[in-house]
C-alpha cells in the first residue's frame, strides 16, 4: 500500500485510502501491497471511510488514537497541559514551529474540534470550577483567562445552554466537570442519581441538556453531588485500567424498550463487543435492529451505559457521539482490563 514517494509519509494521517476490491481503508503508508488506482477512493477523515462502508485495515491500524500516533498532536496536548491558562492563538503555534493550518486540520479531523477550541474549553473548565466553588462570575472569567465577560457568557451558553450568572447552587440538578485522559466530561446529578454523563465536546450535548431541563421542569445548577463524585471515582479507576465496575445509581428516563436495550448494553463484558443485531436478538426482538440503534444513540450516560461496545456486524467501528478515536481507545482500555481480570482469576 505504501507509496515510495516521500509525500505519502508527509501526508499520512491527513487522508485515508479506501480500497473497493478488499473493502478496507488504510493509512497512506500502509505496508500492504499497493492496490490498483481504479480501486482507490480517498477520504480526508476516518469517519467518512466508515460511513462509506469500509472497515479498518488490520496491517496499518488506521483507527489508533491520534495522540499516540501523531507526535505533533501529542506535543501540543502536552503544551496545553503545561499552560492551560494561556489564551492560545495561531501566533503561539507558529512560535513553536507549527503550521497553524496543519494543526487546525489535524485536531479537527481527529477530535472534531480545533486545538484552539480545545484550549478554550480547558480555560472554560477553570471558570466552571471557580463557579462551582462559590466564586463570582467576574472572578471565574478572570480565572479562565477569557478576554471579556461577553465571551465568557457566550462560551457557557454554548455548553450548558445558559449564562454563568444563571447557575445556582440550590438547583435540584447540578453540573460537575470531570477531567479524564480522553477529554473533559460533564456529569449532571441530583442528590440520589446520575442523570447525564457526556464528553463536553459532544455536538449533541446542548440538545441533551435542554431535554433534561424540560423533563425535570427546572434549570440546571452547578456544584458537586454524591452521584457525580462517585462516578468520577469510578472513572478514575476505569481509565487507570483497574476496574470496569460502575455502581453509581442512575436515573433512566426512557421507554421500556429503550431501557431494555440499555440493560443489554450493561451486560456486555468489558473487552468484548456486540453488533446491533446481537443486541436485538438478546432482548428477543431480532427484527428491531434499527430501533436498537436509535436506543443506543439516545444514551446520555456515556461509559456507564457502554454504547461504545456496539460495533458493525462486519466488525468495523460505527458512529459514536464522542468520536471514533475515543471509541477505539475505550475498546483498547477495556481489552487491557479483560487481560488483567483473567490474570487475577488464574
């Protein structure tokens, strides 16, 4: 597959080749034999390859997490960890020796957001945590290094659907920010139950929050709750590959069928995957594959209800609201957990 030209290496990760004769998609530097040109179609993203019906090549593994395979992304994520308070700009990237256009395209392709959007989100986290601790809005804005109150309000409105000044500590439902190795998450909890757990860059998050508010007939506040603290602890153990057990009590507002699907998802052992058809047969509705897919997509408690364990019937990764790169990494983490569990039971 690999071209003998230096350009193939230079553009690796910026485009993928789909081979109609084999049904697989590859990196440009795949070591497999080069296919005929008439059998090749090129797409800029992995998601487009998957949506076109191609499965990942087992030789070049194009689905590997970008941070592990792209030194530029890894270096910039490290730089962001070192300076989360910095109002990053294209000029900062250029001073570090990076082409801002390349950085923007690489992060957008792999994470669904640009590096600058990711940095802005990180600063928003600082402001969120300041508000959760009882701080004033102006203090939170300064802590988050936003250049103006209006920019801070706009960023909050995009994420939570309301301005920071509208957040109160005395609401029935409260939002908590949970950092994880695969990106920050938002947990919405009451005193007794966890109602939502999503990655903050999920495009469908604002809509999910609106539905949650409508269902509870009240606005969402900010602050810690016992369920959110419990799931944060369980997530830490999960990402450290120590435990795959989630026992946080959940509030599941859905139809009986949807809850049946979610129950079946929670029965899938960590380190294993199932297809939509498998789930449909498991719940005694073998012809309801599409309905199972819709129920899977309606899940708003990520990881705890493991919709990421559902793949295509041909073994290919399918769409995931948190991003296909996350889905791949979650499956890898759980395979490590499965091996550890097997070793401890010997």
